[in-house]
């Protein structure tokens, strides 16, 4: 997984935001979650490009689907912040 791959995947499906989690998961949604986390908590290298970061354990590196980095967000609640994977 790479940041660009996830952004394109979500953007082409009409989602405003993409979230990369745990190095290899891509999630899509129309809004960001409500629980921000420190950017240092997103610390897992992307499986497709180890020089970039793709979230962490229950942490999403959030991007606008056609723009830049929006921050690190906590995703450890019963309802997922992003609904589509």
C-alpha cells in the first residue's frame, strides 16, 4: 500500500478522505474522525513505500483524497471513523 494508491482508490469512489492504517490498510470516508492523535502515533511504514508512513495500530494517517496530509487520528472506538475499505 502507498499513500497515492489509497488516495486514488478513495477519490475514484467519491470519498473525500482516505486513511491509511497499520502500514497496509486503506480506509475511505466523507469526513475525518473526531479523536485526533499525536502525529508521532502514526509510525508504521507503508508496505509499498517504507520511506512514508501509513498510520499505526488503530491510528489513521488521514489525507484528503486529492490533497495532502490532514493529521493522525485515533480509530479505536466501536464505530469506525471511515466506513469503506
